[in-house]
């Protein structure tokens, strides 16, 4: 699933929101392959960003919520978690 994640990242960097969402949406559907790898959780965050880029704010909120649920026990000082919380707050 890592190549799928990298393709999704590349599409996000190019602001190709639909392609990024299509790639990244494949990852949560394969939980058994990514169950304890960081890319499994980060895919939710990246998917939220892709949906936000498409102005699909309901789907973006859902993806961010999934990410934040997975990282609920993480240290609050982790930069990516702080960034995700700030991006999620802007969607509300």
C-alpha cells in the first residue's frame, strides 16, 4: 500500500485533489495490510486534505475525524497532530 500512499502524496503536492482522493481512499479499505503502519493512519489525514481541496467539506471532516480518533492517545506536541487539529478546526 505504500506506493498508493506515495502516489496520493504526489497528487496532493500537485493539487490534483480528485486523483489524490482516489488513491488515498484505497488505503483505509485495506486495514489488514496497514493495521499498524503509520501510513494507514496518515492516509486518513491526507484524504481529508484531498477532500478539502475539492471543497467536499463533509467528507473532509469525516476523514479528519477518523485520523484524530486513531491518534487520540498520541502526544499532543506531535507537529502533525497539531497541524491536523488546526486544519480540522478550520473545516467546522
